[in-house]
């Protein structure tokens, strides 16, 4: 499911906010004082809401980030001090290829309680423009200015984010990495000192189970050719080495069944199935070892003939031609008999 419910999103408010400048070297690092989001709150809340779905994590034991956030939760006056510790640790974890930007920390409140947002915005150089009266032609003359440090709505500018809710029994963490959606950057995980709640093998198996259940429910609506060898299609997809984009998970479904309208009941139930499994927004790489290779192939005909064929048999032994509706078996026959049903009562 999404990290925040619709009710939470509607009631989301900023209690405290600060950002610090971070980058690949100490020369960029700059600590700043906390600020009141004020009239800019809708902009920042919009960025928080844009990362409402992502990969689910859990803190490892004695994670410093958790301790620092817990201290802020207990005592708001520690916000500036703890935010500086968080920014220092985040900046220290940066590699040489990371971009200069702002590391924002928000304390948020909503209907279900308090949570924290940690956001990394990369600086984007933008060209601003205006105009002034007095050009030679009598028309306004454009003027330009470069701005290097900006917060923009472009989703790609918000590179990394974590939404965190602390609980008495368990914490909730949602992580988004725009550059590496399937496998967030190692330094970001190390900064949080967190690990994914589910392995990619578990996620692969679950999305296949959800897809199979949805297909059986809506088999009358799906292409017959896809349903004839559904298990084979699912297995082949799991072995492809491809990935699932949590923001466009329906693309996985379409790779199995072909084009489907966005308002299709199949797509709707598929998304609902992922939500029930707590997989909304999860991005991951499909794992080949998640699903065992099929041992048998099943073939059924319109007349009720059912065959179970070991996968290893070559076409010289069993040849199935679906286009011609033919099954040719060339093998030694070891049984040719009838089935007797002795469980029922005989008729007089």
C-alpha cells in the first residue's frame, strides 16, 4: 500500500523544516539554519507527496538516523542540532560522482501521527527571463539571468528521498531513488543504516502470484493465446533479468498479456493485489532463482484429453503443434487400459 493514505495526504502539515548544502567534497558542505516554510509549504508538501510510494525498508539495530529522529520527536528544540548531524553524515557518505544539492529535513504531521521526510534535491541551472521596455523596434527587450541553486518541480531534480514513521513496535520507511529505482544507491542505504523488508526473490515470487491470480479471475477477458501458456510466460519473464518500475508496475502486466487499457478491470485488480501485498511503489530487478524451472508441461484439448509431459523430452518423442491441432507421441507404450471408478454405488 502507499506510505500515506488519502486522509493522511489531505491532512499533511509541516511542523519544522531545514535544509543544508551537500556535495561530493567538503568545499560544498554548508550548514544552514531552520526556516519557516510559510507560503512555500504547498510546494514542499507537493514534493513529499510525490514520493508516497517506494521501496520499503527497516532500520538495522542501533541505526544513528533513527536515534536522531527519535530525539527530535521527543524534543522539538533539538531539531537544528540533530539536523546538522544528519546532514554531516549524509554528506560524508557521498561518493565522488554525486551532485551538489540541498538536503532537506522535514518534521511532518497528519491524521495518523508524526513522520519525517529526508529529501535530496540536486541543483539545476535554470535560465530566468524577463523583459524591459526600450528596444530599438519599440518592442520590449528580453533579459536573462542564470540561477544555479534552485528547487524545481521537475521530479528528476528530487533524486533521493526517505519517508520515515517511527513506531513503538515497528518503524516504517519508504525509500525512493530516481536514478536507481530498483536498487537505491548503496551510500543512501548506508546513511540510513537500513535494509529492504523483502528480498528481490520474494518480490519476484509475489508479483508472479498476484499476476496468476488476476489472470484466473479475468481469463475470459484476456487473450486466449496468452492464457494457453500462462505459466510458461510468467516463468520466461522471471528469467529475463528485467525489472519492475514501481511507478509503472502495470507495464509488467502488459508484458505478459499485451496492451491493456489503463481502466481495464485486469489492471485495476492487479494494482489492488499489489496493494494488499504491501508492494505499491516497489521497484526491483526480477530474480531468476526466485522460481523453480518447470518440471512438467501440461497440454489439454477441446475433447478433454489431458497430457502431462516431462519438460526434458525432445520433439522427437513428443511433438505438439498447436497450429495444426496435433500431438504426436513416439515412445514405447507401457500402459493402455481404462480407469474404473469403484467409489460410487452401482445402479440397479
